[in-house]
C-alpha cells in the first residue's frame, strides 16, 4: 500500500472549493456526471457515476474533509482521504493526503487526482 500527498492551487476561495467537494449539484457541474453526497459524518457519497464512493467521516466547514473512499472494482480495501483547504494568495491551496492506495492502482489513482479531479476543478473555477 502507498500514500499520496500533494498540494493543488485553485483560483477560488476556500468556501467555494469546499462547496465543490461537498455539494452534489456543484460536484455534478464540474464532473458532468451524477453525484450523491450527504452532509453529515457517517453519510455515504458517490461520484463519477459510482466510480468513486465512500463515507464522510469528518469535516470542518470550509477547512477540512475526511472521507473513506472506494474506487469501484479497482480497490477492494478502504482508503482514507483528507482534504484541507488553506487560503492562498492565488485562491486556495488544497492539501490532499490519500492513504492506503494499493500498489497496483497507485498510478491510476494519482493520475485521477491530477487529471480528473483537479484539472476539472481548475477549468470549473477558471470559467
């Protein structure tokens, strides 16, 4: 199992970025795919037509999300994702910590963070 940590800069406020990760309607806007997202710890979520699913286990409004993620059939074991949102001179610095990634899925999952999630968010906030 491997861990992945990376920082991303998005041209939006921490409140806007937090909303982009927590509001199902906003998630659907930047992914162009169905999303379900509960707002309370213990609630389930599903993004990208069910390719990413899991459970919200903790949150601090506009500052942090802690989730357990599953990636369809690709990953049988749970992995933990912590997203922290920091003010930055160019908008928001998103600190991503993703732990317990299977070795064989590491490259696909990290590319997914870069190319599917954060590239789409960059485009969404740049419009």
